């Protein structure tokens, strides 16, 4: 397998999950601007990471389906709850949807403001509003994490790999992560994890 990422991207989440699963894979670290070049667009026409190329040549894109694939392909890693009934996976899927549909997009106007508007003063105004939206979204997770070590309670899951990405991104926003004490404690737990350390080192990220 080969996982495509660039330093600081959300592809860190499936990278961590692959480490936790003990998967045999190769990391292809590219630059952000290379995601819009013809060679990469053949892999993913929308020009984004992550991209996971399976051993049979199949190509997977987008964080959520890749994370679910990892959890289901490596059940011994216990990266998702055991399915006991039709509604059992709901909390996992609900939070994946919220992460990908609400929290992740909240960061985009802050980090990629230049893609939205050219005027420098307007960019500053957009960043202010974007930071407020990120704060609102992270506060939801902060309340959920009260009294929990992991998103699903006492079991580490693919959700935690994704949440860790947001916590790292939050370090670059005006409101410090220390003002979200539950998320700050979660980040410390993740920083101490061997799989997380292997992934961040491979991606050129410091802790």
C-alpha cells in the first residue's frame, strides 16, 4: 500500500490509523502544490490528500472511507466498536460525519483564505470569522470529551486519529489549545502514543 500526504495535511489521520493497525505501507510525502499537478490529479481528480493505493492497485480517497476501511480491514487493532446490531455503529459514524462535514471545513477559510478572496484586508476579516467558527466547533468536542480519555470512552478508535489532526491545527489559531483543557489533555495522550510518534516523525512534524 501507498499513502499520499503532505506535511500538515489531514492525511495524518489515516497514517496514524495505519500505524495503529500494524499495516505494511509506504508513505509518499509530496508538497501541497503538487496536489493540483496532472500526475496527482490522475490519482485524485479533486486534488486533495489523502490518497491510499491498495496492493491490488485500487485507489481510495477521502479521510472517512479510508479510516473506515482501515478499521474494518484490521479488526484485531480494535479501531472501531464491535457491531452488535443495526444501530451499534451510530456514534462512530455520527462523529465521523461531524468531523468531516462540520469541523474540518471550519478550518479551511482560516488556512486557505487566499483561495477564497484576493483582497488582503478582506482576508483578515475572513480569518476572524473562521477562527470563531472553529472555536464553536471545537467547543462541542471539548464538552463531549469531559470525563473521557477517547472519543468513544475507554476505547481508542479511528475518531481519535482524526481529532488529533484538528488539535494540531488548532495550535495555529488565536485561541490557544490550553483553553480547551479536555482537548489539551487528549493531545498529550496522543503525543505519548508510539503510533502517533511514528506518523508525525515520518511526516516531518514536531510535537
